[in-house]
């Protein structure tokens, strides 16, 4: 099945149903209107020379045109290639990597787009979402021209979507997702989350991440539900927007969900008709999951995925975890994927043992232009996630660490999440990030914490408090308080950037 076919099928069933709402400008499209707009976008892209397999670069803030550009590219067999606006300084790297023929951007991104176009010869046409600019066509004018789209090539095996990995262990790689396995995964996600036509999904995180694709876009489309997107999130305005939309499903990351919790506490209730939150992009602190359960009486469903998937490795259920049960485990794998925990020589490990997480049954086509990296990541037909985890007797997966983030202290492997979660359980601690400073097996474990407003930092007391909760000798552990931790566009603490800041001596 094709990604955009989810939209056209839903339009046949419920043409007048609300499909999309861009809450920043209160622009809405019914399913029938969304199909018409997709056809206009497809015609515009084709008129600009885009053909099957060409890349359509998207470098823009969240908005309605962003979603329509993705749909229009898929409709004519092209590839939507997404780059987060936070990477403006490195845009020429991304363009050189996937070589877009056309780039669609928002007006405030003109300078980095023009600079990247001069460096990358593949870019033939620039299209500004907000109207005409020198050197660029006007997207509103192209859409109003009602240019005819070519016949749909309808190739389920074709690459449709290209988004970039976080680049924590090297340069970001463009992970390419094909239509059919991604749609299959999204429908499995919708069933696990029990998404139905009456649901209203709300996703304020960056559309450039594949997390938005398989959490806030395709699963609701498969159920003919309504979808909200937001570009300018703040704690107060975001809460108000969720309330106004009467959202039932909130798709965010741990940082955003923490803000919703604090705003809900301040207002004395949760927003709208919310029945659950879905989180991804980074590990969910069990304290946050417990707080939503105990204070808001709402479940946070934790997902575990990565750009290479077009789906999730594991996903919880939209129900409250009973008090006393393990809040760290994520959930079981989904029906479209076979997940295994393996040790040396890829031997499957028994239940309860920590090992490398691998899977098969539907994942990326590959990394764009990087066959060696693709072969390395998908050896023998299994995707190597690069993560360490454990599978329990219930089939639930618990993520322990990125293999690249393991810290070896005096020959003993430390799993950072053990220390980080123990710290986050202490009063006043908001976030914690443990990294190893130095090389080899004698790294200096150093944890950086941020504190809640008004809370005092006492490193010695925190160290004493968590000592009984972890299995490591904490004698060499150093604790430092910082105002903020560097974050990836998906809301995950960026330990690579954290190390760079430490090395540069610029961490405040």
C-alpha cells in the first residue's frame, strides 16, 4: 500500500471529515480538500521538473504546506527529503548528500538555502512557501495554477521518505523508507494504540523527524482520524492548543510531556479530551510516567524506534501501568517485526539477558548513497539497531543503552540509564546525562544534571542518595549542575554535543 493512499482511501469514506489542522494559523483541510491540495502540489512539482525517484528537499518549519509537500512528492513517485531547520549551518552537507532537484523552504530560511544551492549543483528550482522571493518560485502561485499531475506510478517498493539520523556516532545518514513496509508498520501502530476515527491526534514536534511520520501522520490517516500539527510550541500556548483541538492523543517527547504535566498541575487539570500521550525520541524517565499516571490519571505510551525503521522496535499499550509494576520496560514488539536479543556471533540470548537488539520484517531501504553503511547495518537481513536491551518473559523490551554510550570504569561497564534514572527520582532533579570523559577502560564517569526551579544542588547528597539504587561503585563519579542540556531536534539529550561542549570548556 502507498503512504498517500491512506489519505485517498479515507477521503472516499469520509470526505467532509477534518483531516489536518495547522493550529498556529488555524488552517484546516477536510479529507476531500486534502486530496485536492495533494493533487495541486503534485502538479506543481511535476511542472518544476520533478520525476520518479527525484528528491524534493524540505527545509521549513512545521505547517500545512510541509505535509502537503510530502504528500505531493509521494503522489508522483518522488522522494520527500527532510532536513531540520536547526541544521541551517550544515545545510550544504545535507543537500550534497541527497542531491535534491527542487527545494521547498520557508521565507526565513532563504539565506542558508541560497548558500547551499550555490554549493550543490543538483538544485534546479527553489520554491518559497510564503510567496515570491528573488531566485525562488512562489508556492501559493503554483498551487493556485491547478497544474495537472501525471498518473500515479503506484510503486509500493519505491523509496518515498528520506530523513536523517541524529548523527550521534558520526555524520548524519539519510535513512530511506519505502511505501509498503512503512504503511504496514503504521497500521500496526494504530491498532496497538487503538486509534479510531473519532480520535484527534496532536503533534507539535518537528515534522522533519520520521517519528512524526509513524506517530502523528500515518497511523491516524489509516483510521480516518483528525491530525493537528504545530510549529511554535511553548508550555502555555501548547497546552491551550491541545485544549482547543480537543485532542485525544498527544504525540511528543519527554521534555514536551514534562511541560504539559507542569502546566496541567498549574491549571488543575489535563487539557481537552486527552486519553493518552505517546512519547519517543529518547528514553522516558519512569518518574515522568508515574507522575502522569498518579497526577493526571493518564498513560504515557513509550515507543522505541529510530530513523532506520519506519515504525517502532517496541511500543507500549494505551493503559495505566499499575502501581508497583516496572515503569522502565517499554512494551512488546509489533506484529510487523521480529525482534531478537543477541550476543556474540549473533547467537540468540535467553530471556532476561542483556544483548544487542536486532530485528527483521520491515525496515529502511537503506542509507542514501552509503551502500557500505547500509550493508553493515542490515547484515544477513537483520537491522542492527546499535542498542543494548533485554527481553522479559512477557515479551516486553527494556532499552538499557546505546552500545556507543556504554562507559567502562576500571574495567566495569556502566549503563548510563541506571544512574540517570536513579538521579531523576531524587527531589529537585529534572534531567540527568552521564558520559565518560577520557578514553579506554579508565573513563571518568561524569553526570550533568539540571534542577527544577528553586531546587538546590548538592552533589554529595545526590551521590549518597543513589548509591543504594545502582550496582556500581560511585566513588569515581563526578556530578555537575548545568542550566540546560543540549538536545537533538527530536527532544533527546545530545551526548555528542555535551562532550563537545565539555571539550570546548563552554558548558555553563
